[in-house]
């Protein structure tokens, strides 16, 4: 058993993917993913907290391709309608990853009020085909690899993060419209 | 009990016009838009999303994949969507057409909608989203230009009586 931090969890998602679109939620997930490997398949959602899964749903539904969402526990809680929407689409190839550190990491580490909420149970109750949760790095890597490799329905994988992170990389900078166009060109090439 | 929805010629013409080069369609139902909603449900790819800002998010995903999506919503849902528009759709220049009903505008006297009725156009102006009001005959030239040529968001406002809604 090896505990993991957010950086290791994002690295596991990147290791499990090649050209699949990845929508990263606001806050540190974007910054870490961009720092590890700034692929054109990444969409960095720097605002609109709570909507990462909704964007992923739109992409997966339109392209029919496996689409990965890197969500957080705070951002999932901010707008759980994404779970309901994806769960209503049983053939949607959505690999919904939740990095659950129990904290609003980028706003000062305040506790997320989800200690008694079971996010995996929510997803299943909404219609997701599968929901797994682990705090072990190797098991998380296996779960993400399996979720991405055979994605024929919405699935949830929750990484419980219990190890400390290295210093967080800098903010996503640059023209967001150009970022969207880069991502759009990637989807057009790999649709 | 459900309320029966009538079809109206204007709603059918708008749906047909939209269907030529917009889509997919997303929405959260609204009484004023009900005839249009019904026609689109029958004739197009319309996905109901439980909350308007999520509909905007799903539409953003479709737009990033190259489409020109439409989101149907009541103006109360526009209020719900302000952050999605301000922090996602506008700064990322994601094209979509918002079809927004005007609750709280004459002859809708309901006080719970009056404030949003007053705020709808200034809110869109403040967001930098150009809006036009539905006319008869339907004229989507400006909305088309904004979404298809300039690749940005636009709004089409639908007054309460456009499809026969009554207070």
C-alpha cells in the first residue's frame, strides 16, 4: 500500500491516456496536469467550478470517444447535476476521476463538507455503471487504466489523497480562447 | 398532472430554421418556450439537463467538438448560468446560441420573475453576449453571424407571448 498525493494521481491519469480528451477542473488539477505534460488533449477549466463533468459529457456525447474528466471533491459537490446528467446516458464513454483530498486546496485548505457523503454511491444511484474508490497509488493507476481502456459507460474512480503534495505549479496563463481553439483542433484531428 | 403543450406556427418555423445549421440542442424547460421545446424534442436532438448552467457546460463540450449548440432556458436559468457564461463561455470564446425566455416582462406580472425580467438584457450586455429579440418572420442572420462566423455566444430573447403563453 502506498498513499498518494494529487500530483501522483494526475500523473497516473496522464500515464493511462494518450490522445483521449481530458477536462481538468479548476484549481490545482489544471496546474498540475499542465506542469506534468501540457498536451493539446487537455482542457484546463480555470473557472466555472462544478462544470468539468458537464463539459466532458458534451465532448463524449458529441465525439463518441472516451473522455476523461479530472474532478475534485469540492468541485463535484459544487454541482452534482453532472452526475445526474452522465448517469442518464448509459452508453456515454465518460471516465470521471475524482481527486478527493477532503480540502478546498487552492483556497486555503478548508475542509470539504463531504465527510458523510459517499460520492461513489451517488454516482451509482445516478446511473453510473461502476464506481471505485481507493487510497492506494498502484490500485488507482490500475483502476484508471481499466476505466480508460474499456470505457463504454459512465464510470467513477475516486482517488482518496492522503499524502502531501510538492509545491503547486504556477497558474494557467495565456489566452483562454486560444487554449480552447487548441483543444478544438485536437478533437477535430482525433474525432 | 401535466399541462398540454400546443404547437404554434412561429415555434415550428423557429425550430425548422434553427435545425438547418444549429445543434445539438440542450435545455431546461420553461413554460414560455414549451411549444418550441416540444417541436425540438420531436424533430431534433434535444437533451434535457436538470440545471441551466450544466446545460451550458454540456453545450460548451459540444461546441469544443466543433458543433454550434443551442441552449434553451428561462431567464431565471440565465441567472443560474452567469458564472458558466462569465468564466467559461465568454473568456474561452465558445460559440453557442442561448434561447432565453423573458419571464417577468409584460404581460407576465409574477413578482418572483419581475427582477430577473428587468435584469436579463443588462446582464447579457454586461457579459458581452449580444442579444436579439425573436421576431416574426424569424430572422436569425445576426445570431448566425455571431455563432458561425465570429464563433462566439449569442442570445435570442423570447417574449412571453411569442408562442402564446398566458399569465
